[in-house]
C-alpha cells in the first residue's frame, strides 16, 4: 500500500495522480500530490515506475500501511528500484538493465529439467 | 482534464487494457472514429500492465501439433478453428509493434516477439493509439450501455474521476473490453477488474459461457500482490513446524491449497541456480520488491506464502461469443479479451497467460473491425437510452453493508474449500447467500459490487449445473467427467438467472 511521497524530491509534475489506476492521489498545482485515498491503493507499484524523481514509495503489504520511515528508506537505496530494474526512462541507456522478460520460459524449462 | 462530456463517435471501446487497446487499433484501421474510455489509466490499469504477457506464438508449420496438444489436454469443449485463427492473427499482428515496442533479442540476435513485459507493452499500445488518432479518456468508468428501441446498442454512459461528473458517448457500435474479475482477490493489477462488462452485456440480453471454470489461483508471498510465479518454480515448501511439504510439479495449486487449509505455509527459493538469481531483477523487476523492502533474502530464508484467486481472469468464463467478429449476439455489441468467454479455444482448463493474451490481441482486432463495419452500416448516432439496473438507481432505505457483501462474494468465489474443492451442497449454499445479496443491492449505488455479485452468481449456477468434474472444475460429489456434459454451459438473466448446457457443440 502507498506509504509516502518525499515532498522535497517531488517536482509536482502530477504524473502519479494521472497514471494511478485507482485514483489514490489528488494533484495539487505546484505542490506534491496528496495521498487522498490510500485504501484504494492496489499495490501495483505503477506510480513508482512513472515517478522520474523516485519520490514515491509503496509498501509490500497490500492490506495496511506499514509505516516505513521516509528518511530511513531514502538512504537504504530502495527508492526507484522498480524503475531502475525495468530499464525505464534514463535507465534504458547503457544496457545495464536489459529487458530479459523473454527468458521466463527458459527459467520454467530449467526448473522442469531440474525436477526430472 | 475534461470533466463531464458528451461525444459522438463510430465505435466506443470500453476498457483500456490490452484487449481494449487492440480493439481500438482494429476499429481505427477499419476506418472508424474511435473513443476509448478506461476506468483507470490506459498504460497502468489492468492485469497486463502489471505482469508480463507471453503470447501463444507458434510458427505455421508447428500449429497442427500445438492445436492437437491443446485439444487433448483441455477437456473437450474447444474448437480448433478458433485456435487456428488466434495463432494466425497473433503471428501476423504482434510484430507490427516493432516501431513502438523494443523487442528483446536473444543470444542469437533473434527478436523474441512472444513475451512482452506488461508496463512497456501498455506504454507501446498507448503510443500507437495516440499515433493513429484514437480518443483516449482515462478515469472514466462506464456504468451502463445505451440501447435503441430496436434492441441495438448505441453507446454508453458513465462517470468521470475526479469529481464524479456524468459522461455519455453515443456510437454506432460498442466493444466491451472490460476484462475479467478476480473478485478483488489481491491478484496483481486486478482491483479495477470487477466484471462490469459482464453485467452490462447481460443487461443488454447477452449470454455468458464457461463461467464455472473460475478455479485458478496464483501463488504470492503472503500479504503481497506479487503473483509472479516464475521464481516459485524452484521453491521448497514447509509447514509451520518446518517439515518439507510434498508440493511440486506442474500443478502446485491443489496441494498448496490443501496445505493452506491446514495452516500457514512457508517457502524458500534456495534451489534457484545462481545465474537465474542474477537475472530475476531484469526478468521480473517487481518480484523482489517485497523481499528487498522487508529485508528478507528469499534464497536463504523462509517466507509465508498464499494463493490469490484469479476468477475469470486466468479462468475462462465470460460473455458468449456468437460469431467470427466477436459479436455478443446483441446488434452493435462486440466483446474482446477476458470480457469474452474463452472456452471456445481454451477448453475446460485455464487459458494461462499465453493463450488468453493471444486471444486478447486477436479478439481485439476482430471485435474492433467488426464494430467498425457495423457502425459503417448504420448512420444512427443518437437516441439510445441507458439500460443499467442494479447498482445505478439508489432508492434510499436501509444502509447496505458493502464490505459484508464483498466478503460473501469472496467467500463463495475465492475460498479454497468452496471455490477450488467444489461440492454441490456448498455451491448451493453460496448461491443462496448471494441471491439475497443481489436483492439487497437492487436499490443501491454499488455498481462494481453488483457486477462482482452477478458474476459470482453466474459462476455458481454454472458450477452447480456442471454436475461432473472436467478440467479445472472439480466436484468432490461428482469426481468423474459425464459424457453428456461434454458441452459448454450458457447462463443468462439477472434476477432469476438460468443455466443450461448448449444443445450441441457449435462450430466457429
């Protein structure tokens, strides 16, 4: 469930409020958006993917806000991990995070072979 | 952002997941003006956006064998003609995204067309729709269809978020691409998938088919939505006392569900080879998020697991498909993707990701083009009236306990001991509870809950009617297949729904 927005990292672009499929955020002109309906969050991490500032953090527990501390989380290196591993935006450059989704069928095949 | 609006167009597509996007492309290519309305945002909404759809992808020479294999394993309800069409259309159409989707190349430098990553796929489809001039309206859930006096469908009405103002689109034809429903199970990305299209189609007089085949589940770390099964191919399972559980092989659902009914189940991924561990973040970028955030190394430590129900999403029921254009048997109404039944090609087993994705693509193409042709034959673009019922016309009266009704729907459709391990007595008890819930919802404004409740009642009724075991529908009180039921089961109706086997198998 949505945990927090880092207000000093947010550039008030409004993208999260636009792309959130369940309308969790209310956009505020010139300000970070307000988390207005946390209970509607479906824990899909799409807001993190579309946040170029890496200012949004979603907790893994889909049923409750866990209370992740914003500053501790920020220095942990966990902000923006979804976007980075996707090779989204600037991470598409340099080839460090190639889209290897196609290997999924090979992984399943390896598991089947290992079980036999 | 526009608030309320009123638009006239040739084709209205309802739903902005993969099937709706492909339907809009199909309709636009056929020359129609197209408006697409989406409950959330086209790109992040729905179960494709959050996952990684493979597609059923078979070279022409290999298709007879692939079709024969599927026919042999899927319980005898499916039709090879539909499979051939799906394979052909997917093979032809998917590579046309090459200018907007960066297809990965394997070690031999060959493009890998069949497996696309969800967010990138939906971003590519959004770009395509913008290129070809489809009007996309996000945050605009459709609530009811509009119907002309002659019974043909002429648009839809809904509300716009934020604010909740009304919108209306009058059109020459409508494609329903509203997805399936997981009954809010926490299946990743499925919160908006509440079966709205099933309810709208039934109100227009359409039938549904295959609704009994809903007992599909996906594993996830407990309390998370991360139904990404790949890494569990190397899982070892344990009970609370740390004893290894005999869960493995191609189907883990039934033994895992049985273990979960006894108590908590834990897993570790210690058997995962090192090279695969290194690739997991760039194969499934979201899979490790919970573990990293909780500080748990799944390769060395046990973590609790659960199963999330997939309802009609990887199950296969939906609106009956009555012709080659994916018409719903109601003039001007077409269906695509998980909103449609998939029993005509998937059979009595899950369509899985691959076959359902290939269907979403190809049914989108056909439904979009069919809707465009229908709209081209009709000049009428106004005068249709809303036909929505339950959940749209609140009358006041006693407060309805919406969470309690949702819990009843979920108990009927997701509980392992009712929805997976099935029995006629328990199915009838669930149906009686939800019949009562349906009558309570009549005077409410709880449209999504009404759609989930209606979908659950059709599923229960079809499951009772299929008094046998076939494919993923396994009845403890009828453990064998009944040759007399080697046919699809249709359901229709709202207040007093009716289920009946088809008289004979229908060819495509």
